[in-house]
């Protein structure tokens, strides 16, 4: 979230799309109700189902799953043709005025630079025109036909209400009604917040779904405002924190792009990741990369990382290929992996195409499951009737299962969706011999270290030199670890403006990431968490819930990264001269000498407005991007059909069969072949959560199992009638990869939609069952889902695929 | 006088005996409806967080015992933390059922192994489990860590053992995990966050 849970109460309009917060995030959704009650805010819900969020909305519009970009692109077109944008904001704070390379174009579904063999783009025309100093050229009048604003206008001019309705199935008048609601927030003192979740991310165009919305929020001037922003309602309690710690292959803690084979040494590694400033006077905060990276290497390798040895750069593994979860299972399926450890993760249930995942694990030498619960994954080898067919005698994988603790059994911090890091305290020991994840990982590591010290082996140095400054080696404490994450001085840290002033003495905790240095004098495990444990102590444990501004900022409750800032880009909540767009909801303002107010300013505190330092300090241009070259499938989001589409074409590009689905998405050999076709699988399926259950955990908890004991699917009355299915019948739902059986719930909540001249039905599939648990055993939903992901994030396409349904 | 349930606990906990409640201005009827309060008032209260969705509702966990060394704490009740600015004491049906998650009969209690081809679990000790897993890992790493790529560039990557990390673990466990894995040379790592 760029904003935070309580801030939702400051909105004038809440759009819920790509999520169902009332059901999946109930206690956060309370703030939507608060906005409705206290501010007379409106709630608009766009969803394939009339969800529990829709049930309390002011306006609901149905949409076909997988057509969100068509809808949102249509909103952009509406805002531009009806002149419902926040002009001053767009002009000053976005790259609308930036001139784009003459070679950039979009034709028949492809952007310039497409390579169909590689299914990817060369991006050499997706860039700004630059002047002799390397700065981007701009046209502040926004009239130049090559400026981003005009190109965007042209791009979305195709998204007419008629075509939008034809593709999304949303009736035209319903679409226009939603547009009207959204357009009202173009007024400088009105804001819309968007609450989305996995209903946007779990698509082969997931990242672009979100980008389209971000463009809308920029056009309306809603970014940086109280009650505005782009708000991802994330899944697990600490999914934000684990993402920040970067337990994935592309990045190191704090989103530092991980080294690859192309980065031959430290200088190259740092240089390529240090952006050149693209407009005069901008902060371009990414320039500090070397400080973050050096401090990370000092945290990991201490005295063994020096300027003489490139801060132990050789020891960092270099990435040569994709290693996202789909790629990992693909490699495993090809027999290229020997071992696999799952920590609190149940991939047999949570990854697409269960059969492929199970077959892949059967090729391993060893599998280690670290979990509080007896997960389905840990028994992939064991027959569980029709729910899991397996022959243990044929599976040679050695499987270990290690009991881990739950939240109540350990202290530590979680980071919520609003980036607020909060400390929690241990209440009791876990059952039996269970241990915390920290102790389990420490045990494995210390054993390996002992073996490498004793017997040698390949490249023992990074193992033997990894810092381990723990009072009890086998039991590092969460307090020690959070202090390491936050950062400390190794040498004296001096004030760059006045070298006689010592900001931090050796051994002291640093006050924040501004004190990090690239000369080896600081260590910090994750720069964005810098300062969360300062000399003042553990700031994540603060519990002062006072809220003097009344905006719900609670600056002394826990610690929000970065720098305890609660609303990102908050400089954009003021006009160019530093006055709040809406004085009633002022987040910060310019006092004449400094920025300050009800939040930690997202701006150099003394940057006077006439210095023209723009609010988006993390971009090299200082402004937000309407035209964004970073994404894989194009600088402007374009509608592509899901890989399994009920249509035989992309109505936006009816004559280009290669532009039906995301041209830049990665599809593995063998997976393309098992995409189902509409003639065999005519119905759109989508998966989702229920309020009574959490993923695949709560099927192990008795009360939840009592509340929702048995697997079911939802279908509309019309489809039920066509198929002769009555409420309560047992049905079989098939995709091209397998089937599940479940009870049919026939409902008014899902209606057929008219799409591109066809009637399209949706089958709704709650995802919580499996063969382990105290609920009634059920089928794993991901038996059905396709093995393809978003072209940028590789998040699997769980939300739009094809099935057939019949009475079982 | 408006007295919230929490204030009521505090007053009760301050040493008044049950029979004095009427003296505080409560009618005995609502006081008697608060039977459970007596048990909780004697319990230890610990602040924690719901581990399910990312609203991260604050919870209060009540355990028997007073945290003294030889008293084994047992969790008897979990409810919303009224001080938490986000949930202000509320919990959804998931969070309200947390006690049953903690007490699930499917909690793992000791390390186990299923040996190749076998159809059952076998209980093993932690020492045994850790040594056997570390032996597997070392053997694989020693055999497959790539020190240099075809161009002779030092790459030091180990991509034949993969790791999937939890989004339910704390920041500290996550950080230690990534530090260890990168130290070992792992590149095949991913997290639930992607999904
Ligand atoms: S109680 Fe419900 S809303 Fe709150 S964190 Fe838990 S699952 Fe989320």
C-alpha cells in the first residue's frame, strides 16, 4: 500500500476491484465503512461476482474475469475525452510532458521492438528524447505529438465504451456510471482509493492491471494524498515483510537488484544499478545504491568484506536465469534439481497445475518441509484416495518434516500491508519439540559450517565468514536480528556537511538510511528498514496510538518503512508552491523554511518549492511515469486475453492471432499444449477466498472447519439450468489439466455476461480444501489452474482459466 | 459511569474480591455474565498479531501461569487488541478462531522422515534430522555449485537445491534465511509473496 489501512477512512470514493476486501480483509474493510459513514464516501465494486464487498456498495458493475485492462483503459479514455483530469498535477508531477523517442510505436497489438521467437521486446525505442546534457526533453504545453500525454491519449482512444463493453461484458451504462464516479475525484480536493488484491495480480497481465490503475490515480491527482494511493491488500500477515527481505532470486534485501553473470565485478554491479538523473534538480534517490549495497555486504561479511576484495562480491551468487517458483518447478520437472526446502509454504496446494508440481517433487533426492502443520506438500507421496493418487514405492524422494512454531510461540516483527512494522511477543512454547524458524535455519547453517570447517568442500569461504554475532549461536534472538537489519555504525559516521560532527559512534545503532556510507563504516541488513531500531531502541514495539491529526496516521505506533513515513509520495499532496491541495486533509506542507506536518515528508526537508524538486524521488526523472518502459509487455498497458480465453480472438486486435494473449509472457514447452480451448472448456473459472478460511491453513483448525466444512463451487442460475444442476448437487469441474469434485452452490451472485457476441458463464471456485486437515477432505483447486504467469512478476494466472462442469 | 470490559478487568485484577463488584456500582447481573473475566484476569496477557491476512490485526493472547521459570504457559484464549489502531479490538472469523489453529491436532510435534520408497513417517531426533539434511545439502552443493561460467566469470551459484520461503515467518526469520541461503550460494529461492 502507498497509504495504509486507517487512511482508507479519508477517501471520498473507494473502488474495490481485483479483490473482495469485505471477505478477505474484513477488519481492514471496516475503514471503508467508516469512510462511508463519516465522509459520505461512495463505494464502487467491479467484480465478476456480486461479492460481500459488492453487497454493501453504492454501485456494483459486473466484469468478465481477465478483462480489467480493457475496463481501466476505457476509464482513461473517458477521463481524457471528458477532460476530467487534475491538470496541474499531471503537468508537474508526471512524465506527461516528456518527449518519447521517434522510433516508439504501437501497431496491431505489438509495441516496437517485438521478437516473436523470444517472446520479448527490445526496449531501445521505449525511451525519452534527451538533450546534450542527457536530460529528457519536455513540452510543458503537452501539445507535442511525441509527448507521453499525446501518445497515451492516442493509445487509449481505441478503448471506447462500446468496445470496452464488448470485451468486458460490463453493460455500457454500468461502465459509464463507474467512470462518472471515478471522474469526480479529478477535483484537487477529492480523492479515490483503490483496494485491490490477488484478483489483479494473478493474471498473465497482472502487473499491467495495477499499472493501468496507477495511471488513473496519477491523472486524477490521487497519489500522495490522504485517502488516495494504490493500495494492494496483501495476502499473508508478513507477505510485505518477506517481500522486503527479498527472499526471491531477483533481488537482495531492500530490493537491490541481484548480481547476474553480466556484472563482472563490484564496480560494474554498482554502476549499472545507479541511475543517471534525467531532469535537473531531482533527488534521484537511487543514486545512493552503493551505500545500501556496501552496508549489506558489511552486515553479511563484516571484516571479511573490504574495499580490497570488492566487499566480498565474488561470494554473492550470480543469477543466470529465472528462478521464480514456476521456473523452479519447471527445472525440477525436467530433473535438474536434487533438493528442495519449503518453509511455511505448501506448493502442492498453492502452485498451479498440482500434477506437474507433484511429479516434479517425485524427481527430487530430498525434500524438507519446515512447517507448524502437516501440510499436503509433505505427503505428496502418500495416497489419499481420489484426492491424491500416488504410489510411495515408486517415489524415491527422501522427505523430512520439521515442526515449526506459530506466531504465538515466538517474538519478532511482522510488516502489515500498510508497511507498518509491528513487534509481537511470545506467549507460550509450541507443542512437542517444535522450534522457531530462526532456530531451525541456524541449526542447519551451523551444521553445514561445522562440516565445511572439518571436511572442507567447495567454496567454504562465504559459509565460514558469514557474520554470526549472536550471544547464543544456536539461537539467534529476533532482537539481535532486527538490530542487524536496521543498521549500525562500524566506524565513526560523520556529517557530510560538517565533518567535525559525529552522527554515530562505532557500535551505535544508526538513526536511518541517510546515515549509511559506502566506505565500509556502516552495516545494514536492509536499508529500507534503516532506523527501525535506533539508539532509542526498538521502534517497531511502540504502542502509542494517539492520532493528533485525526487522519489516522498514528506516527508513534510501530514503525513504517521508509523512515516511518505513512503515506508515500506525500509531497504530491501539495501544489507546486507547497500548499496542500486539500487543506482539510493536509498530510504535509511547506512552512516557508521546511517541509513538515502530519507525516514524515517524502522530500528533502529543506527543498524549497522554487528549487523544483519533484515528489517522486525514487525515479531518476523526479516525476511519476505515465509512460513506463520498465515493464515487459509495453510502456502503456494493453488488453490481452487470458491464456485460456473464452474468445477466439482479442477484440482489440481481431486480425492478429499472435496478439491474443500477452505476447511477452513466458510459456514453457508442454504448458502451451495443455492450455484448454473454449470449444472443450467453455466456462471462465476463477478462484477466491472465503471469510471463514485462510488459504490452506485453516482447514487444520476446528472452528473454521465447522464453519465451512466442505468444498463447493458457485455457478449462476442460468448455467445451472442449462446443465441440469440443482443447488447441492455434486459436480465435477474439469480443466485441461485435471478435475475436482465439489458441491454446487447455485447463486444469483454470478450472472452470465455478453462478451464479443457470446454468452460467457463464470464458475467460481473457493480454494481452501485439500487432503490434509480437519475439514472434510477435498480436491486441491490448483489441480485445475494453468502453469503460466505474469510477464513481469511470474505470478501465476489463477484468476482466469477455462473449465467445463457437469453433474458428478 | 462507562466501564469497558478491559477497565473492568483491571479493576478486578487490582484485588477486589468478586463480592465487592456490587459496591463498584455494577448490578450483579452483568457482573455475573462476565464469569470468564475472572479466569482471564489471572492470566498473563501477551500482545501479538493475527498471522493470517495482511491487516495484521493486533491480538491479546491469554496464557495460564505468570511467566515464572517453572510454570509452563498454556494458551487459553485469544481476542482482538483494542489498542491496535487498525482493528481496534475486532477480529474476523479467521482471527476469532486462532485458538483452534494453535491447538490444531495437525500441529507437527517432532521431526520425521519418510525414507525413499517407504509408505510411512518415522520419528527422528532433531540432531539426526539436521545432520541428515545438512549432509544432503552439502553433497549437492559440493557436486553442483558452479564456480565459473563458460566465459570464466566467477559466478558461485548453487541452483540444484531450491528454497521456498514463508510469508508467515517474521522479518527476522526471513532475513536470517536469506542471509544463510545467499551465503550458501543459492539462486533458486522464492517466496509465497510471488503467489
Ligand atoms: S483477524 Fe481477520 S482481518 Fe484481522 S488479520 Fe486476521 S484474518 Fe486478517
